[in-house]
C-alpha cells in the first residue's frame, strides 16, 4: 500500500554508497525532501538520472534534498548490488545520497511500485506529491515537470498544482 498524501514520512536508516549511514532525521534541516525509489538496471531510471541530478543541483540551495533508495532484490538482479550502486554513483557523479534498502523494509513502509517513483515531503515530512518526475521518458519530450512544479509551489508556500501522478518505470523487484 502506497503512502497517502498528508502522511508523515516513515523513518529509515540505511547505508549509503559513500560509506555513511543516512537516516530520515539527517535531513531535518531541509524544507523539501524527495525520496525516490531507484536502482541501476532499469532503463527508466537511467533515462531520468540526469534529471534527478539537475533537480538536486537546481533546488539544493533552496533547502531541497533528493535521496534515492534502491530496494531491489540484488540476488535476482546483480546489477543492483551495493557494489554496483557504488560504482554507478561514482561513474555518474551523483550529487544526491544513494541508499540501499537490502531487507526491503523501507520499501514496504512507503509502498513504491516503480523505479523511479517520487515521494516529496514538506518541512514537516508530510507527503505533498507522489508519482513521476515528469511526463516523458525522453527528456526532449517533457511538457510537464511534475516534481519541479511541486517543488516550486512547496518552496513558495503553496500547494503543488498536481499532487499525484501515476509512476512510470520498472517494477520494484521484490524478493520471493
């Protein structure tokens, strides 16, 4: 079951590719927090990675953080192993935290169905936007920037113009 709008962010404490453990409380000082379900192998995630980095770069100074979480079963999908995550983050130069949810407990708490899938929280860590990053797999075809529009509204003290969209991407790879 996916989190409902207005719900508080479930707590987490997960290892990051940088060697540090990150918890929800580590982001207490930011006005907006996007928790994005991600992975390495999904072509949809790969298509959106540059946009994820651009959103972090463009909004970071305004009190925003993007955190990517990989909950995929690495036994069935070795490309999503922690070592592969570290390599991808290094090679791509990720400017956001990339965390591993090996036991899938955080995914069960949030309820993502897809990678990438965005959960955007306000300063009280209440869910204000859930869904896709934007409306196109192809960056050149983007017409609606859902996450950016939600961030602009949130950081300006307004409600996001669109609060929920269907996530698009690969399914989360659950353990059997």
